[in-house]
C-alpha cells in the first residue's frame, strides 16, 4: 500500500535558501565524463515515484533541475538510453559508456529544455538539499521526511513552487528552444519539391 502524505503541500514559493553556487561540477564514477553547472539550478527536488525508485535502485531520485544550455560537458561523451516512462513520454538518461553511471535525464529529447541532474553525481551533493519532495504517495513507508519539508502527493505546480527567478529562467529557455529550427524540419524544407 502506498504511503499517504502526512502533510499537504502547504508552502507556495518556499523560502529561497541560499542557492548552490554556479560552476558546481560533477561526473561519473570512473571519471571519464565530467560536467559543470554554469549557474545555480532552477530547483532541487526528490522524486519518490515508483519509476524513479526502479531506475535508481533507491527509495527516491534526487534531482537538481537546470537549463540544458547551462549544463556544460567538460570531458567525455555520455551515451543516452531511452528509458520507459509511466506517462508514455520519451525519457533519455545520460550515462557514462564505461561505468554506466546515470548523470542526468531529459524529457522529450536528449537536448530537452531542462536536465534533471542526479545530485549524487555532483562532486559536492550536500550543497543541493531538496526544496520539495514529489510523488510522496508512493514513497517508502519507512522513510521519514523532515517536518518542514514541502510535500506533494504527485508532481508539484511549478508556478506555485519554484522561485520567480527560476520560472523566468525556465520560460526564457523554453522560448529559446522553441525559436531554434528543428533539424528534421530544416532538412525537409531544403528538399521540398516545387
């Protein structure tokens, strides 16, 4: 039986804790792939959905959400695996080809608007405490969460949960990606019969 949240998501726009500094780095277990944040993450959360539990082999996934354009690859070339998602959407996971460490995932494409970076892949994961816990309806019943945690039975409403600055950055990233010509569309356009 799934655990029922004991507290409602009573916090709208949580107090802004000191944001983790920009230029935080991370990488895979063997060191072949290294990456860096060029800015602080938009938001940090723990996801307790059963899919994240299965994918990580842990009671939850701990994600630092950042614009894909602010996640800089320093060395190595991750491979992307297409993982199943309960929603049916495409879910790409960036892994080291050598050791298999999952470092981040993107929805929709390998170059999604944002990347959900696995906090455990960061060099200093303690700098990224969660600001919210999502899908707590399926969290492990033995896992106790802090009394002051922002808890959500399912996914949260970002407009009510993320700081205003993060919402503005996300909208700018989404608009920039929408303005890019799609590779397939550009090829099709160049090969139209007249």
